[in-house]
């Protein structure tokens, strides 16, 4: 398996002056660990790959077993609520904490960022962390959604085919996930309206907020890319959450352009590392905000997205990049 993963590493290393120039021009997509990923560093941890897979993914199987049991007491067409919602949330947090410790040494911490938004939302603004329409997060890896499960049950936007997966599809629907057929032009046209309807339900406390990766793709974790309109188009409330990975060795968590099957193998060789979730207050744009912070030529959603991105970067130490992923 190590040799298989090493093939993916070699394919990512720049081999020509043109490729090196490309990587220097776009540092937000450049992996930091290509020089660390050697046979020596990876083979040293290779004996732990299979045990970690068995124990780590076994924790997920136990989690899904408990969730299926809870689901027997919840009507098929209803989301988790009341006692079932609280229990699923606690199980999610416990499972991910166990999963991370079993997959490798390290910790996951949730840090509350008490940022003052009064300069954006007016002198009467009051800080709160409750019932956002959407959680807006940076995106580093396919594993980000796993770490977000420490804060809340999985609630994301996925492909329509996911909801048809036996057992798991039903669980994701009850957790409040949204599904779209990306091959359907009709569904694409209605996505923004459906997101807004979903945001209203989250603000009312009916469903957990969707976690939306507003960049539309992954960076190497040092930057926040330019945001797309999905989470901001309706001008409803968002809660910024920044995910930071620290001191991972020998493999960094960022995906960049690495295929997921190589990445899963490599992550099983991790010796050290930790993750931190920075949880900001809910941002609810108002007339004061648009009067004082909307720039000439900007649409309202663009001003909203720009300021939220700046807040996330300032508080986390991440750099801003105007690169986008189409």
C-alpha cells in the first residue's frame, strides 16, 4: 500500500520549470509535505495502517449501528428532534474524538472566538452563537466534514445518489443533509432557493445548519480562497467556522490535487498532529452593514461574503487569496 501511495506523491512533484513556476504562482494549492513523504518516513509507520483502519472505521460502524437503532423510534419522513437530536449530536462528537485518537496521536479542540462585530453590524449588535442559517467553513480536505461532526451531526450538501445508500442515506436525510442531482440543469437552477428554504428551517431550530464550504474547493490550509455565492445569496445568517490542522507528520491533511485513495492510505501513517475548530459568533447582515460596508459595484451578497472571509482570516491567521475554483 505504501508503494501504491508513493506513486501518487511522485506524480504531484513538479518535474519541469513550467510546473515549478505554476506552483509558485499558486502557493495556496501547493502541498507542504512532498519532501517529507519518503519511504523511510512512511514505512516506519506502515505496520499500523491495517490496525488503525480496523479500529478507526470500526468506531464509525458502531456509530452507525447506534444511529440506526435511534432511527427506529423516529418517523421515516421526519428529522431527528428532541431527545433523538441531542443523542445523535453527542454520539457524533464522541465517535469523532475516538476516531481521531485511534487513527493517530493528536487532539481536536473547539475554540470559541469572541469577535466584536459592532463595527460591521452597528453599536446595538449583541454577540450570540445560536441558530445560524448556515455554517460557513474553509475547506482543506475530504476529512473536514468528519471534524465538523464534533460540533454537530453531519449536515452537508451532497450528490443525489448518496440518499439512496442503504441505511446511511436515511441517516443523512434525518440529520438534515441536502441532496442535488448535479447532472440536472433544472435542479441546478433551483439550488439557491432550496438553500434559502433550508437556512430558514435552521434559523427556526428545526434542522441543524448546513455546513457549506464557501470556497467551492480545497486549499493547502494556509489560505482562504474567494467565496462563492451559495451561502450568502439569501443574505441570511451565517456562522463562520475555521478549521486549522497543525503539526501533522509525516503527512499533511490537505488534499490539494492528491486522489483520495492515495490520501487515505497516507493519513493512516500519521505520527503527530492536531486540529482546531475556531467557532465565531453568528453574523446577521442588516441595513447598517450594507450602508457602511457595501462597496461601489458590489452586490449585497458579495459585500457579505467579503467581510465574512476577512473576519475568518483575521482571527485565524490564514491568508486571503483571490483564487477561485471553477
